[in-house]
């Protein structure tokens, strides 16, 4: 028996329509191995819930018989927002109820000198602006997912964050519910980026994944047994200060002398800049040791490198793979690959996380398993 077979009949019907497309009652009865009476009862409930609509299929070529009633999943009945909040930018994705990401929006990063309340007002304003630009009302949101740097517990409470230190004392779900009337799911950015690469990126269908972000700072997230791991104190993967000697002791940010950012250093190194290459070599030396310990501890099937450094294959990723192999001494080569979702990884993870955490609120009282999130086409 599959996981879908264990669902209530209405949920099984909705999942089939969502994932397989429009169908008649006859089609549904055959696909789900149900009686017509059961299917008709299910679709009646789903239509009342507002997530399925009835359409009419034209009669045959000779006009014989009545038009068949066809039912479609209403993917456009609501939206899920995924935000990645940072100092350099705020990235925002909007997905429909079938998991298809429909649009991307980008805004300036948060002012770290502002109060927590002021920062939240800015984020809410960005969300309102994104919706308004598409002619949508705030009430069209069914759930919001937010990714941010810092330590976040399993309830979504921000314990520590250099960027949003004031958020920990604010009732975030209440603030966003007041603005949009929907639930909020919030978590650490690198953990959500790992979740995104596992669900729809470079590590799709891989159950044991180590995701390492190397850009503004160094951090890591682990997917083990197909589940994102946070650890007993919500700091699993917080390896920044351990991993890199050239990081700022207060913020954990990597201090670059050859460039403004890690992404700039990667580009310079790829163009042959010797200073950038030398800095990256030091980074590889430090990070290789830390990743060797981490990979020996959790034994991932694959390591995914995200952040600005993922761009520098020859100057960074390949030397890092050799360094990890040298320090572990393992008799096999551990795949180390570049992230597939780029700078949007954490925002995609926020969408995936919101679908999972807010499932009871998305579909008009019918609880469905989360869909496979479909990213925007590559630019």
C-alpha cells in the first residue's frame, strides 16, 4: 500500500487531480480504484472546500450524449510565499497550490541598524509590494516561509541572529497573520537551502546530503534519511568559526582582501588573479579539514557546495574535493558538486518548508501531502 492509498478518499482524489491533471468521475474511479459514488462524494467535498472546480468537456464529434463533467485542481486558489532574508537582498518566490513557482521578486537587504519591528514592517511591505505587482490581494497567501541567518528552534523562534537580533522577542506568527491571515514557517537559511537542493536541486532523490554554503560566511546543513537535521540545540552545521581562520570573530563573515565578496573572489580567481587564488587556497586548506571531520561523522552520499564559491570549480571546488579526500583517506571518492539553485536556494527551501509545516491550512480544511515544488525555468 502506498502512502497516498492511506489518505482519506477526498485527499486521495485531490492529490490525483493536483499531480495528474483534470479528470472525469469515471477517470478518477478507475485510477483510484473507487466506486463512482465514493468519487462523487469526494469531489463534492473538494468543490465546497474551494480547491477543485467542475468544468464541462464538450460532447463527442456527433454531439451524442451529455457533456462529461471534468474536475480540475484549483492551483490558483492560493499562493505560498518563500522569502530569504539577508543584508544583501531579500529574495521572494511565489508558488501556487500545486507547488509550481510562478514568480521571483528581489528587494534590497535589511538594515541591520533598524529595530526588529522596523525590519518586520519592511519584510511585510516587500510581500505586499510583490503581491500588488501581480494584481493580488494580501489575502491570497495561504502560507509564508522565511529563511534567515541565525539559530532558529523547531517552533520557529529566532534564538540568535546577527542580522535580525530583535526578532527573537517578537511574536512573528501573530505579526504575519495580522498582515496576511495565514500561518508562518521560519527556519535557518542554510538548513532550508539544503532542503531545497534535496527536494529539487543537485541532490534530488539523495537521502543523505551535506550542503555547505561558502560565500559571505561558511555554514552547513545536513539532510539525513531524507530529513533536515537541526540537532539538540538547533546548531547542527554551524561550522563557520570552526572552519575558516579568515572569518570575522563577531559576525562569522569571511574577510576577503582581494575582493568585496566571495562571489567576486571566485570570479577573480577564475580570471587568473593571483591574490584571489591565494586567498581561496587558504580557504580550501581550512575548510578541507573541517569538512573531512564532518563527512566522517555523518557519512553523506554527496556534498553540495552553495554560495558564491560554488562558481569557482577549478579554483575552489576541485581543490576542496582533493583536500577532503586527502584528510579522510577514504578508499572512495565522495562526490562534491555545485548547487543547482544558486542564490535562490534558501527561498526555494522556504517554499518547501512552508508546504510541509502549514499543510493543514493550505487546502480549505483538507490536509494533503506536500507537492513536488517546481522551480522557475532557468534564465
